[in-house]
C-alpha cells in the first residue's frame, strides 16, 4: 500500500533544498497547500453528498430525483451552489450582529476540524495526534455553540426554542458517542487514529470483529448517536417547519444558511468516516486470508477503500432517514438517557472484562 508520507517528505525537500526556502516558510507553504486541499475536498464531497441525498430520497419515494440539468442531473448541484452564492445576505433587525455572523462559522469550523482527522490512506492523515480520539470529540462539540448562538442571536423566539432543542439533543448524544469511543480505546490501547487503523490491516482484523459482542454494540450505538449528533432523521427537529418554521437557522439567508446546510451533510460523512475508521478498518483493504484474492485487493488504493466503505455507511444512514418518522424531543431524549447511555456504560464494562480476560485481539 502506497504511503502518502513519502509525498509530504518530497514536497518538504523540494521547498527547503531545491528552492532554498527557510524551514519556517516551507512549513507555512505546506500548511497552506494542505488547507487548500482539505477545503477543496470538503466542498466536492459536500456536493456529492447533496446529490446522493436527492437520488437516495427519490429511490425510496419511487421518484427519479434530479434529471434535467446535465446527465442524470449531476449539474443540478452546481446550479444550486451558484444560486446560494449569489443570494443576498441580510441581517435581522435587533439581532446581535457579532454572534449572528459568528455562529455559522463555528458550525463549519467544527465540521472541517473533524473532517481533517479522517485517515484517507496510509500516511494521508492530515491531523494525527496521540490523543486524536479526544480531539475529535472536543472539536466536534464546537458545533453545539454555533447552533445555540444562531437561535439566540437571531432575536426570534422560535429560533431560540429550536436552538435549545438542537443544543440539548447534540449535548445528550455526545455522551453516547464519547462512551462508545472510550470502549474502542480500551480495546486498542491507543487514541491515535493512524494506530487504530494499523491494528485492522490483517485478515478478519476489523475491530468490530476483534471486539466481539461489545464492539458490535458500540458500532450500532455509535451510528445511532452519530445520526442524532448530525441532526439527521429521525432526529431532524430543525426540519419540523410546522412547529418552528425552519428552526434555529430561520433568520439566515444566502451562505449564512448555506453553511448550516453544508455542515449537516458533511457531518453525516464525518460520522460515517469515523465509524469506518474505528470499526471497519479505515483505508485497509478487505483481506480474507487467501493470498491470490488479497493481492488483488491490495492493488486497490486505500482512498478507494475508505470512500467506498464510508459511502456505504452514508447510504445506510440515508436509508434510516427516509424510512422512520421524525421523533419528538421527549422521545429523542428518552432514547438517549434511558437506553443508549446506560447501554454504552454497560458496554464499557463488558469491553474492559473482555480485554482483561484476553478474549479480544
């Protein structure tokens, strides 16, 4: 499997040795280039997610989805993006202008920050710290602040109520997300994302298999909590227009609204990518122990494996969204505090016992 760290070393040598730049300037240019690549990938994947959402939604509703703009409607997303970019941005009277303008950026910063931790291939981890799992949970929590500030700063009582509901939902389900990640940290003995993936490169070596029943419980708990964390159906209270108009982003127009729309789809991708990274081997190919088969699988680039697995989980979560009806706020909180979080706590104990008894790894 090709190691992308070789590419970064070559770029650093090109800047410092060939071009004669100082180390500080070389690192600065490298950071700018990586940032441009990350933001470009973020935007392109967001467009893919929007197109996929429309097609999957149409499939479950016996429709065709976008068909007119371009072949199979692929250019419809480009048209929508251009429309969003040229729409007028206005600020509500008597709104807290600073917080009103800051809120969408906080949501996008949280989304891009967690997106940067995804391991696309061997050596292609943009952010890879020895406390990576902890930083993922910390950075993702910034989005709660952005949602709360959106409702509060809009000076709209309906937006405030929706922001409170959205914030309490996200804070609640962050508990289950964190607890499931703790269970997998107990299994692997590390919080570094690259090391977690490296432990899953052998045949039948995915953590969902290594960890037995506790890992399976953690996987499904992670998907449910992640779906709620991303405000996706059946946990999409912000879409309850008949109750609270459009929710916490009612008073936003143009790209102010576009940032929330973008972050929702990308949070779905991030949750799916983290599930693949932690439980399903990340970029590692599907090796089954048969030499000829494994050699063929190893020729497929790791980024293809990662994207394929991630989009499969995305499709599963979209299936859930367009199958189950929306839950009320009391049902959402009951599911978390009475069922998911106690289950996650019990699962940590089970995982600890399994590791202590040597039943895993």
